[in-house]
């Protein structure tokens, strides 16, 4: 029986993944179309990886230039400015708010996200979502470490916990901790086609799927 539900945030509870795709593209548009395409491709293939790690990858592997600490901080700040208001306003994934309203008082819910924790908490507060979650983990805490902490603090075993995510990094974080995993697969998301896991198009029937464990 499932006793804890852990959610990723972007693309799982709210439809915000493409907002961040556009932000990365805008930040690198001065580098030319080829660089933008590479940046976007890496972002889409590596959902669940923090923007901090993505910026370092872009400079090391795509631009092959040094990324100074000062400019790294500027990129992070500009990215936050581009996405914060849009994520606050974007729609919920279908079924997400209904699940939270109906089950958060029954099942402890947690979030672990690659979004910086301070920014994530502001988003949750402005969307009036903080009351749904026992605890929220954001970057720089890794998703694997967050799940390990949840297991330790709750005392539940892996088979009593499920992580709902939309990226291979989410699946790997669940696997490394021995917890169940459900993939939220939006129509354009085919990364789980070859992965043996439970899949949902949205969260409308999440409560039904949880009863199958």
C-alpha cells in the first residue's frame, strides 16, 4: 500500500516545462541558431537536471568557453526573471489540483524538483499550494538525496512510496532508492517508450493507479 507520494513539479503538477525551454532558447539566442538548437535539445532530453548543471554543460560542451562565477550567477538570475511569473500563471496538469485537494489530507505529499528551492517555495506560495505538501526539496538538493531523506524521516520502506515524474532523471532517482515510479507522459514526451514503468497522460486517474500497488 502506498503511504507517501512524491511529485516532481514542472511537467507533473503544472504545465511549465515548455516555459523553461523558451527561457533557455532566449538566453542563448545571441549565440546563433545551431547553439540554440543544441541547448534546447539537451534541455528536453534532460528534464529533472537543474539549470545550474545545464548552464555549466552548455558552456563546457557546446560553447566550449569558460563560464565565470559572476556570469553564471547572472544567467541564473536572468533565467529566474524569465520563468517565475510564467510558472506562477501556467495551468495545472489535468487532475493535479483535484488529486491534491482530495488526497493531501490522507497521503503525505512531497515535492522534489530541480528548481532552486527558494524560487520553488515562492511559486508554491503564490499559487496557494504550500499547504498540500509535508516538505519541499529543490536545488541544490538532488532528487535521489531528497527521496532518501523522505524515506529516512518517514520510516517507510521503498514499496510504500511512489515518485511521480516526467524525466529519466526522476526514474533514476526512484530506482536508486527502491521506490515505485509513475511517469507522467505528455503527448510530446516519448522518453519512456522503452522504460518498463507505469505511465499516465495526466493525473486524472492517479488515485486509481495508486490503488494497484
